[in-house]
């Protein structure tokens, strides 16, 4: 790929200690919701029931979903409180796209985004229902391990591309799985999606990922999220519908943390997600 000179990102708004605590509280509301979910999830539930449970927990935690009614061009407003993506659906699954009850062997990605006191928290995790094959367990491990290693690269003065290089090496070279192209993490704060885009793969041609050679700087809030297919990186989606599927119908996983870049290094605001169980139900 072409060699690029590192660039500074646009001026990063300074965060007060009060801002940081509010961002942390929003992130932790997501963590609490996931932990409540993990204790509650069972075989036989439907996505609609899970979405209603999430809505109830957010209300109890004095939050509201920042996904519900979210709008992007060429798609209808998002219809669910959370993204519920089953098996070959890697992201953006809705509560109504699959209506059958969950069965043993299902793998469900649950991505929850909240507003809490005007700050966003946004994190996703992958849950398997009952026992799954060793290969699916390896797929899940690749997601968690790549996220763990990648977060270590999010230090001031580092380039965004170092995140992608670390995650891609872990998933594709060490585990032999496939990171989805065209989707990735993002800045956030008082909006759900802000710059920069955070690709999980190194660009292969000029202009593919303009932010790749930007510096990380203290005060940046970014949501980082490897999305992985078992046998291919290719995806498909249906016209005017939200869910994104792995193109060949193979299993997929998705893991996401919220991270604050501090002068001392990355601070994971969604700490505690890594303690969630892999197997539920």
C-alpha cells in the first residue's frame, strides 16, 4: 500500500473530569445491562422477548436506547432497542427479522447503545446458547483476543492503523478467520457515531481508509469492534433491510468496547464486559 505521512486528527474536544465520569457511567449502564442479560438468557426465548427485556433494563437504569429509530440513508429507522444478530447475521439484526425461538447451538451477537445524561455508551458481545463446536469456540476466542490486543495499541501518538494491523494479524493469521470489510468502529461521545472511522483491517489501496494514518490523542472516545466471519469476509444484505449477513451463511461473532484515550494510555470504559460468560441458556 502507498506510504502516507502521519496526520493529526482534527482538534479533540477537551473532556472535563465530570465529562469523563458521565461517559463512564453511560458505558457502565451498557455493561450492567449485558450482565443482567447473561443471567436471564435461555434457550426458547425469541429476539422480540430479548429486546423487550433490554428495554426494561434500560428504563430501570435511567437510560434509553440510542439505536431505536436511528436513521441512516436508504434504510428505514432502526426498529429495535438493541441489535440482535443470530448466527450468520453478523451485525444490525432487528428484533423481528428472525421470529423462531432460540435453540441450542445458536450464537447471538447483542449490541446495546444507550443515552444516559446526554452521553452515549455502546458495546456488544457474543453469546452461545448451550454447547457449541470447538471451532465456534475458537471463533469466539478470536474475537475476544483480538479486541484485547487491539485495545493495547490505542495509546497517544500511535496511529489508528496499528489497531487494525494488530487485530487483523490476530484474527486472520493466527486464528485463520476473516474480518468483515467495510464495517468497523467509530468515534462517539454525545453522538452515537462521530469521526474517526476505525477499520479492523489494513487498507490495501490509496483512499480506502483516510483516517488510517491519523494520530490517537488524549480525549478521544472510540468504540472499537471486531466483526468476524468463520469462512469468509464477504457480507450480504437485503435491500431496505438492516441485518448484515456473512455471505456464505457461516457463523459470525462481534465484540465491542468503549475506550477513552488518556495521556497514560487506553482506558476501557466498558470494563467488565470481558467477564461475561461465553455460554448461556
